[in-house]
C-alpha cells in the first residue's frame, strides 16, 4: 500500500522589501524575494522561483547559504499592475521536488498624482495646490478665523485610489486625514483645519500649506505646490527678526 506523507511543504516566500503589503514602483525595479531557511537545507540545493507559474529565477546554494534566508530577483518585465502569485521549488539530490506554498502579492505602479519629475525635487507639479476660500487667501487668517478653523479643499488627482493616505502640512504642523474610501475616489476632499493645528504652527507672514499622498503599497506623490497664507500677525513686523548691530570686522550682507 502506498503511504502518503503529511509533512508540510516549504513555507511561502516573502517580499524582501520593507513595504510587505505590496509592490510599488520603487521596489519593482529591483524586486527581491526571500526564501526562508528550510529543514534539510544543504549545499547544492537548487531553488527555482516562479511568478504566476512562470519560471523567473533560480539559485544553487553554497555552504554560506545554509541556515540563511535566500534572495532571488524578479526581472522587472514580470512586474505589472494587478495581483500575482509567487512560489518556489526546491530541488535536492535523491529527493522529489518540494513545492512551497504560494503567496499573493499586490502590485501598484501608478503613483498618486502621477510620477513626479526628478527635476522638481520634493514637489509634484501634477498635483493641484489646496483650494482655500478667496477671502482667506487675500486677507489671511485673523484671530477670529483661527478660533473657527480654516476650510480647504484637495482636488481629485491622477491615480486617486481607495486607501490613499493624505498628509496635510500647515507650516511646520502636520495633519493626517482618514484613508480614502471608495466613495471618496474622484471627488474633492473637504478638509477643516482645526484651531489646534493652526496654533501649533503659530503666526506667520508666509505660512506654506501643502499636502502629499501615500498609497496602499507605499508609492509617494511628493508634495503639491504650496499655497502661502498670512496667519495672524496683525503687526507686520511680528515675525521679522531684529537686525543686530554690526560688530567689528563684519560686513553687511
């Protein structure tokens, strides 16, 4: 009578990148998959990696690999938007191939707001600046408005998606908005900046207001072009530092 082994197969592979929940555009270019150490691991073992059941890479183990996680690289041409499954197979001399459990991975290569230009530093010109009521933009935020808070709007952006996380920067203060729901996608995001955030950032003649977006797999939009607001500062010289008298051997710049 033929016996059937109940011995479990090798565990599923994992993503080597720090963002474990999915694959973004940054890690897609150099995607590494981790294979954990397994019982009976030995030099000469051949590990073959499969992406959606297609062979993509292999590695023969050396003595230094024993007892360590083994990394295999997935060619970038295999990594496309959507969901994929990865598994591996272990080939050992004198034994039947051992096939691992598979792991499903989510791939999203579309950055919120579109891919920023490398020439623009930390700014993404494809994102619209926040919309602020015209009266507040012209006159600034006075003491009464500070007590009420400030309304603003973030316009819909390219590649807007469920679970996007938006961070608003109000001067040096930051405010994390709730993750986007399905009903938010394609719609303007209404934000109310509370007095606590305004007071934390303080009075400023030229306070910058901007935002950035992080999507569910870690793609970062970078910052939208900033709006500049006058906050408080009834005295226009309140934020201007006093000039110190020049000392000997100092020149005026």
